[in-house]
C-alpha cells in the first residue's frame, strides 16, 4: 500500500479579530510555517466572525502558506464565512475542510418574528 501522508500543522485563530491583529498573526504564522515546513496549514476558525477582517487575515495566511509551498484549509468556519470567502473570490485559495474531515455544522436558525 502506497499511502501518501501529508504533513500538516493546525493554527487556531480566536476572535474577535481586529485589523491591528493582522500583522502579528501573519508574522507568527510565517515563523510556524518556516519551522514546521508543512504541506498543509489547517486554520481552526470556530470563534471567528464572518467579516472582511477575517477574510483579510485568511488571505494573508494563504499568501504566507503559498510562499512556503503549502496550501490552506479551513476548519470549523461558519457557513456565512464560507459564503463571504466565495463572494470575495477566494474560495479556490481558502478551501473548506479536507475531504472526509468536514465537521457537521449546526443548522442555521431562522430569525424570530419581529415585534
């Protein structure tokens, strides 16, 4: 059996993310990538809000990963964040969980009646 094992590292990103946090996050991620030399960077995003700052942060991490020759996958991101990533045209770069690892997401609840 010739199974290929992909070396990966996980990075947990906790929210809320502020624009001022991005440079430090990028620097720490670059250091991690250079020391570990993974093929895959898995970003754990369960507490990250679906906004432009989060997408900016993820795009910067994808750039750092690409420079190190690895790809990025997102774990635990809410559907709204995935939709925003697709809307911004980055879904080819910031892909969802690897096949077979996608976590079940709780169903989106409908808003209650106004009033």
